[in-house]
């Protein structure tokens, strides 16, 4: 296997470029170029909270899409709410930084997290030229119970996404939150991220409610048939069987027992052209 240096030499040769000699390398100085004053990872941490309804009959809980915000303790924007995050170290990648910050804020690391955008508008941060890399994470509500503010924050709290978007958030975090909310709404309809908000075994009613919690306008009258029978979606979920091979049922949220399902590892590759 060729070394990185050999591969780089082959690439330069193919492009007709000469390898830098010692004097050229020695003549390069990073000080000639203006570099950013910092590169933080900002994380939009979403969860879906569940609250039992006070009704005589069994029913699904009330669910809300919420986001975790921290109240800043120091300048700039002291006292204002913001997305959690922190500056990347020279010894880590941006993804490593995001994972570290997520672990510090929630105590968990093995959750669904995605990079979705970079924010570099001039003067977005009074501390200087700060280029922020934004991620969103989907965290089950059980992991956020009993959360406490880190040393650099005055408080930490969950807000509904609508509440948070109506607040004066620090920096350009309202724009980042809006972009993240738009992204997970798109993903909710095109991927299997609903499983991040559900127990391992769930009913169709629970799945449908989680989808509607993130995408309120979603409505599909033939939901069960489409998700279990449509060729492009078949295999996403499967019926749960008990140790005797019989269908496993639950009446936790309904008078009549309902079939339990679980997601498989299958992820369909849907195309707008087919």
C-alpha cells in the first residue's frame, strides 16, 4: 500500500504539479493568513417529552417536541438562553468536539447525531471571527431527566421548539434552531429517525403520534397498510413475537390489545425518480 506521501506525489504528478522542495516548505508561514478566532460546535438537542393524560379511558400520552437550552452565565449574552456547545480543541475533530459537548450536557454519547450546517456570517459573534459548526442530536427524554447546568452555564432547561423560536436567543442560535427543526421534520418523513423517540417495541399508534409530534401536518389514513405493505417501505418494521412465536400485544394505551412492532436494521433508499 502506498504511503500518504507517495499518494500525494502520484496525485501531483498526474496533475502536472511539482512536489514542493525544502525551500518552498520552509517559506510557508501560517502567520501570513488570517485565521478564525474560534470554531465551536453548537448542538441542537431534541427530545420528545411524554405526559400522561388525565382521562378515564386509556389513551396515548401528550407528546411535545422540545429542545434543550442553556442560560449563559458570562459575556457575551450573559443571562440569555442559547444552544449548548463549545470550542473545538486542536487535538480533536469537529465531530469529536460535538460528541464531547453532547456528553457534557446530557451524560450520553451513543445517540443519533448529525452535522447539518456551518454558520459564518461576519459579526455573528462579538468575540471575533467565529465559525460555528452545527449538529443536531436526538435524545430520549429519560436521558435528560435530572439534568444540571454545567459550570459555564447558569441554568439548563427544556423548551418546546415553538417557545424557543419565540425567544431572543444568543448569537444566531434562533436561525440554527429553525434550520435544525426543518431538517428533522424532513428526516422524519424520509428516514427511520422516529425510532430514536420510541421504545424498542411500540404500537402503530405510538409511531404515528411521534411522527405527528415532529410533523404536525402529517396525515395518512392508510398508514398501517402503507408502512407494512408498500414495496419501498416493506421491511422497515416487523411484528414482535413472544417466546412461543405468537404475536406480542400491548394494551398500555388502549382498551383493546394492539400488536407490537419494532424497527429492523433495514433502511430503504428512496428515490424521487422511482
